[in-house]
């Protein structure tokens, strides 16, 4: 027996007993957690605090024990500061759903940061730090300026799987020792800068230089003397993005930056590095800018600046190990996962033999590949070559993350291979051959019985057309699949022409991403693509593209391509497919299509061969979205029966007749599910345990997986005068229907998928009474994670010359009392959200429109909502609100608390729909789309009855110097009364009584 005891930040000691029998042990000796307290934060109020700053302020000064702050997912629109006297804090977001801290300040680097860390001993996990100032599309005259997402000033700080986003000065790595693992840092100018002593390991470094149109700079390191130990080290990272950027420029005389083992895409300037402007050659020899063992097109060294340093291998190793002693937190996750694994295996060990899982039963051998030499092989092909011919046992090849620049071939005599990339960090196999479909594939599979997971297969030849217009589009295959019984999970395939050659055999693609422009899924395979993203890049080539080119050659062949519950998107226009052979067969079923599909939908080859159009099977079934409009499809598109559609979309009947999919190894996936369940179960239970308050849960799925296929059917099933809460859970997708909750059906929770978009949309117009997509007349209502959309007016955005005029087209009408909305979106142009009457609460919502797009006589608070003006579409000044309070004694009004006003065009905050209209914007950030006068009286006279007011707002649109003279200046007590939910809308405590 072997006993391991490992100290872990924050001082977690774990003893793990490994049994020498070769099987995983069934117990561990003990765990000691030094986290003294856990604080929960949730925007919706079902936690200790509703803001991050409140939680931090509750930590006592001089704290000497670790305190964990768990943030529920969502967007926290606030500045956060951890002062110097509050060390030992763990800030942890939701590992499965986006947790964002964002703000939009700019101009003074010491004050504009969204997140500021002054304390030592700090850990952050799964947090998205964002400064929204610069990231808005720069078409409003705004100049790029300092806009820091995070300022890191304390010592011994680590960040795991975090995101930092802005344009200029994104991450101010000011001073102290810091470790970043698996993070994504995005920006344009000096977006990693300061004088920290830091390692960035396995991070994604993303340049947005094309946003500004000039060359950008990734780093600006500020080491000031030869004896300082500071510097930035990028280890096994990935540099990518758009436009062109320097790896760094010297912020101080002894600036020190090293990129080691990093893959660089074609975004790095040939010179690589820069002195500041103007060049100060006098100190060039004191600067240490270096690269070691980097790869990719951006790592070409032939044109680098002459003063770039060439470090020895020993110097590189020293710099790459600066923070070796501070990596214990990374081990924490691994060990906790192991503990969970041991726990569940010990439980399984006491069960029947049928429930035991032994990896050796399915996988005989595991081979590790690491391009840096830390595995069995350095290249993928070497690992494949090591497998004996005619292998009859499953062999797993695990690839460490990174980019493997090679061609890979799995020959016919080497079946039963699993190729598995890193589940969190990019694992790519890339090459740039072209001109021959037979010789150009980056990856070629000739063997049967194959599984791939978490791999990006890329042919980089055609993709350079964006940078080199003289290069012509031609055959450049990313993957060629010839073997039978092959499956791909969470994989990507990227090129422009002939991306994925699905040549022959039965294949299954699940949750994959396939991108290209011309025939980018082609061949004569017999394949199902389920829940995949199909992205057209035809805009790059400037002509209409083709997604598929299927090659079925006879009526008795069982081949064809089936796209089931997929998502078609991209840029430019594309046909769903063209007939590569006479009996070509393609079906799109249950797929959402964006507005990239040509109205005809399909094409014959060139020149048109009408004679065989009747033997082609091109078909669509139950698809949705603007690209799925069938009214102008070619006349020879097939209309398949339900039985024919079911036969093709069912894996058992179309590709899996002999059960090969079920025989492929799945034990590792099962065990990982157990690990993740154990690891997150307590956290999830804390946030989502709502069953005590809900009497019935009804599921809705448009694909037949729920009790009902439409939302209205589910609502109709609720008995009148219901007295207990009923939850309607709607699976993701677009539900094209009008939905009404009548007055006699209270206590309804309408809940969409928190991870994937759930949309209820319709396109009626002309009547504020009849045209709303969604109407709620009942009291006691909750909605979460739903997009309510009226598509009528939105078509004006796509074609302003189509003769359609902007008119009333509400997305939602809310007429019941005690209604709350969380993380919902409302989209139209005119009268988007009819906040008609009753007390309502909107939290973290997104409301979009141009004219009176929040209107009515509701008594409502909008907290931390995004108010997006689309007035540029209509070409005139728009209006956010049109509030309808009719008398001085009415308690109604609209209150916007800590919101964000953005968009395009010119907008007024509101106009008076009735004589006593009341609207308050408090603590809200306003872009410079707000007209200087701010408000309009419409036809109300005298204006002194109107209460339009702003309090403590900020941003360029909040400039009060030119506001209308009759805007009200409310006292602090009046503002406090209106912005407090308890006093303004929640006097009887109805919000707390709703299930959360």
C-alpha cells in the first residue's frame, strides 16, 4: 500500500491510500479542510448576500483563515475591491454556468478596474472579469482608452479557468507572485501589463487587434531594474485572435517576458516585439524578450527583432518554474475528483457484479502523447504507429493539450482506437496541405471501430485566404473518414473547402462543430450529426457556399447525411447542399437555421441536371429559425412522411442496427459523471433545491422528449384556480407560438434551459392587445431563462427597404400582479415589453427595442438589467420608456436600478404616456446614445405633474448639463423608497414567498 499526504492551498491535507493490487482503493484516511467559513452570493436574493462587494465587506479585517465566497451564476454589474487587510479569500463562480463581474468604467487606470485585488493569499475560480467600456463596438466616436478588467496587486494570488476581457489594459498584473491556469485573456493594447512575477500556464491569449484596425500589443511588462525578480512567463499557451499584434513592448527599461512551448496563430507580427514609441534603442540590450520551443505560423523567427534574447534551456526552465511552489490549488481539484472516484468505486464494489466497472474490461492499454516529452510519445502519429496491426482490443490515446502540427493517418489494420483530447484546454491536430482531396487531409481514418473526443481537426491552408487574397480556395480537407463504426464527441472540423470528407461507413457525430464554405460536409457516409453546430464561412470567399455534397449513387444504397437537432449559423449565404451524385440524400430535422440559408435551400450541381432531380432526397422536417422558411424552396425538395423521418433520425434504425455504438467504451464517461456529480452536488443542491415549494413539474420539448410539445399545451393542462406552484420546464429551442396565461391560472413558473437558449417567438403586429407573443394575466408568476421575441419588426433590421413599417409588435404583455422575471430577454422594435399593470420585478434581464419599448402602467423595478436601444435601425430618435401613471395617488412607476443602457442610434430615456408618468434611473451606466435632453413630455401639459428623474447615474450618456429643465431632483429618501423592493413593490413579502 502507498500513502500520499499532500499539502494544498488553502492548507488542505489529503491522505489517499492506493492499494497495490492494481485496482483503485476503497477508502481514504482523512481530510482536513482549513476553510473556516463559506459565504454565498446570489443576485436573486436566495443567499447570504446579493452582491460580491457585500460578501467581501463581511469578511473581518486581519482575517487569518481561508474564507470561500461562492457566487451563483449570472452577471454582477458592480466594481469589486478586496482591500489589503482582507487576505485568505477564495472567490468561486459556478463551474458549469457563466459567472461574470462586469463594469464599464474607463480613463484612469487606478480607478477604472472592475476588479481590484490588494490583499495577499487569494484564489479565484470560474470567474469572468469584464470591463465593458471599450468592448462596445467602436462606431460611436469613442476612443480606445484605459479600461482595466482586473488589477492584481496582492502577493500569492492564483486564478483557475477565469476570463479577463476588455480592449486596453485588460489585466493589470501590477505586482506580486501570481499563477494563472487555463485562463482566457482578451484585449488589444497592452492587455497583460504591469510588474508582476507571474506564470500563465495553459492559457488562451486572444488579440482583438482588428477591432481598432491597427497593430496591437499583448504585453507591457514593467521590470525596472536588473535585480528585480519580476516578469511574465507564458507556458504552453495559445495565442490567437484577429488582426496583428506584437507579443509585447517594453514598458520599463528591464522589461522581461518569455513565451515557452506556446502555439501562436498567424496573428503575431513578424518582428514579434517592440520598444515603446519613440524607439529607445539605448536600453534594448537590457530588455529580456524571448521565445522558447514555440510553434505555429506566428512563431516563425526569421524576421524577429535583432535584440530578442536567446535563452538557454536552463534559463527557460528556471523562468518557467518561478511559481512551482504555488501550484497546490491545481492539485486540489485533481485530488477531490480522485476522492469522489474512490468513494463511488467503493460503493460500486459492494453491488452486484453487473454494476461494477473495470476499465481494463474495455480498454487494454492507454498511451499518452505530450509534445513536450512528458508522455509516451511526442506526436500523435508515433502513438498510432506503436499499436500492433490487427489489434483486437481498445487502445486509448490521450493527447495533452496543445497544437500537434502534423498529418495523422490511422491505417485500415489498426482498429479499436480511442483518440482523446483534453476536456478543458484546446487540443488540435493541424496541417496546411491542399490541392488534392486524397492527399491533403490533416487526419485520415481508414480503420473501423474508432472514437474521438475533444479534438479539433484543422486544415490551415484555406483559412489564410483572409490574410492573403491572392491565395485561391481549393480542396483542403481537415478530416477524411473512411472506416466503419466511427463516433466523434465534442470535436471540431475547420477548413473552407471540403472540410469534413465523410467518405463512407457508418458514423455518429455528437455536439461537434463543423466549419467551412464550399461542400464542407461531403462524401457518401451513412451518418447522423446530432446537436452539432454547422457554421458557414462563405462570407470569406465572397460567393454563396454549400454545406453538404452527399454522394449516394444508387437507390439501394443506405447512405446519407442526417442532421438532428443541430444549429446552422455563420456569415454570408449558403445552400443546405448540392447533389454530388444522382441519388444524393440529406435530411435536416429539428434544426435551427439562422438567416444564412438561401431561400431556394438546395442546388443541383453545375450545370443543372434536371433529369435526375426526382431521385434526389433533399428534405427538411420540423426546422425553425429565419433560414428555415420553406416558402421559396426548390420545387423538387422531398416531403418525407413522419415514419421516414423517424427511420432516418433514429440511430438504431439508420446507423446502429448491430448495436456498435453501445459497444464502444463509455466507462470513463460514466466515472467522470460520477466525479462531477459528487464534486458539485452540495453546491447545486444549495442553489436549486426548490421541490419543497413546487407541487407539480411539467416538461415541454418540441422534439417529443417532454409531456407536451408546446408551451401553450402545458399551460392549458393546469387546472383553473390552481393554488400550488407548478413549474413548466421548457427544453432549449425556439417555440414558434403565441402563449397566454389566463387570469384563472396563477402560481406558474416558466423556466427555460439555463445553458442553452430557450425562445418563445411569434410575428404578429398592429395591435397592442392581440399581437403580443406572450401574455400573462394571472397573478403570482415567475419566469427564468426565457427569450420572449416578436419577430415582426425585427425583419426591418435585415431589410429596411422591404416596405414593412415599424408598428406595435409587443414581445410580452404583463398584466398580472406579483410577477418576477430572472435572466429573461425581450426583443422587438416598438412596444417590446408591455408592463401593463401590477407589481413586477425584473432581474438580470435584457430588453431591446427602439420606440417605447418598456411601456404601460406597471409598478416595477428593473434591477441590473441591460436596456439596449435599437433606434439606429429605424433612423430616428427612439424612446426607452412610455410610462402611464394617470393620477397623483397611483403608486405605479418604472424604476431602473443599477442597469446598463447601451445600443446604437439616439435614444431618449422616456416620454410621458400619461399625465403623471413616473420613471427613475438610479445607479445606472449610460452609453453616449442618450440624447442630451434626456426626456420628452410628449403631449402632456403642464409638465410639472411628470416625475422623470436620475440619481447617481454614470457614463457619457448620464451627463446632466443639457437635460430638460423640468426633470425632477428627488431627495435621497425618495430615491431610497423607490429603489427598495420592500417599500416600492414588495410590501407584503410576495417576492420571498416565490420559489427560487
